[in-house]
C-alpha cells in the first residue's frame, strides 16, 4: 500500500467512504443527494466539480438501479479517478539529458505552506536518484529562512547558495545560485523563494525578476506552487495570485497528513489547470511522494 493511500485512509472519515455510505442506501431521496453534494463541498472538492459529480452519480444510479455495493463502489471509484484526471502529465519537467545543463526548479507559494521543507525533501529525492543538486535561498527576508534551507542542505548533502544579509536582493541570490549550478555542472537547481509579499504587483515584480535573472544563466524548467492542503478554499485564492504572478507548471500539496480532506486536489487542478505532481505527508525528509491518482482515490474511499 502506498503512503498516500495509507495516510488518507487513516483520516477519521474519508469523504469517499461517506459518499459510498449514502450511495448504497436503499432509496436515495433528494435530501440524500444534497448530503452527497454537501459531503463533496466540505471535502474541498469545489462547487463546480461537486455539482458535476452529483449529476454523474445520479445518472449512474438511474442506470444501474443502485443495488450491488461492489458495483456502486466501482462506479464511484471510476468517477473520482476521472475527476482527478489520470491523463495529466505529473512527471517533473527536467532538462533533456543531452542538454548538458542543470534542470531548474523554482518553489513558490504563501509563507508557511512548506516551500523550504519541500525543497529539502525534493533535493533528497534527487540525491537518492544519484543526481547532484544545488539549492538557492532566495527567501532573504530573514536569515532564519536561509538557515533553514542550509540545515536541509546539510541533512541531504547539498550545497546552498545564500546571502548572509537580511533583506538582500533575492534575485541576486537566485542569479548566483544559477551560476553555481552551471559551473558545478549540477543536475538540478532548486530555488526557494519568499511568500510574504504585501500585494500582487510586488509579488509579480519579485518573482518575475528572480525568474529573469536565473534565465540569464539557465532556462527554468519547472515552477512548483506549494499549497497547504489544510487551508482549503482560502489557499486556492492565494494560489491563483501566484499562478498569475509566475507561470506555474505543477502543484505540491503539503500537509495531506494533517486534517486535510483531500478534495482540494480536484479543485486546485481545475482552477489552475495544472497537475498536482507531489504531495507532502509529514515533516520528515522522506515525507514527500509523487502524486498518484489511484492511491489518492483508494485513500479517500477509505480502502484498507
Ligand atoms: N505535517 C506536515 N507539515 C509540513 C509539511 N510540509 C511542511 N510542513 C511544516 O510546515 C511548516 C512550514 O514549512 P516551511 O517549509 O518553513 O514553509 P515555507 O514558509 O513555505 O517555506 C514547518 O513546520 C514544516 O515542518 C507536510 O507535508 N506535512
Ligand atoms: Mg521558507
């Protein structure tokens, strides 16, 4: 069993399981269908996707007559898989091997979502895969942010390019990090950024500048938006601002081990049109997993 599935199945009442309980009742009344929709909304699936799923499940129920629990489960499983969209490409964009240059990943997102932690975990995954990594601490608001990344670097054996000055220009750190990755002929450069910016213009400015200076040395392959799954629809609004500020190529959904209900996977992919590529399942170095739709749906159905 995958860890994603195990973690989700451990939540007190995974929403898929709650749906299944309603769908296998003898007679489904209007109020049961409302319960189905409420269950989806409360699980952060989002209004549009919830409405669509209810409509599909109602059609399915009319056709099958709703008798056999195993068939209901199979149907629900398939509908949920379709919503998560198994056809999205979830591989991390990397430089082509023949390009002979480091792949570049920029981490973006609101303060506290898990950018720095995910940068560290990701570095560890690449190192385990035999790749050489450089990290850049372009969150320069507080020295503590760079310290945190450096601690991760030490833990996973990866050099960190940083400034020693609070409030140094984040773009200049990013520029230096890209230069270092190129000179070292590293396989991957991961650039951590700050999330605490007062307004969108400010954010666009800063992220745009970070991207441009990196591109003086290396093309940017991936911009990962880190989103805290426990913040629900609130996090979604912020996510959109980041998506507009800098083109996002993938989403990392962190803290799926906490109180998150998981439906946010469906709503965020729809809203941003970008796949969830990785999920955070804890604070430890190994608590990062590639997002897999089958494990996800099994988990929210509460399958053992
Ligand atoms: N439970 C849990 N905690 C996480 C996860 N990812 C990050 N955190 C914690 O969230 C807090 C903020 O993380 P940090 O990486 O500093 O966020 P940043 O401000 O976006 O860089 C830290 O206490 C992390 O240990 C996760 O997947 N699960
Ligand atoms: Mg940070």
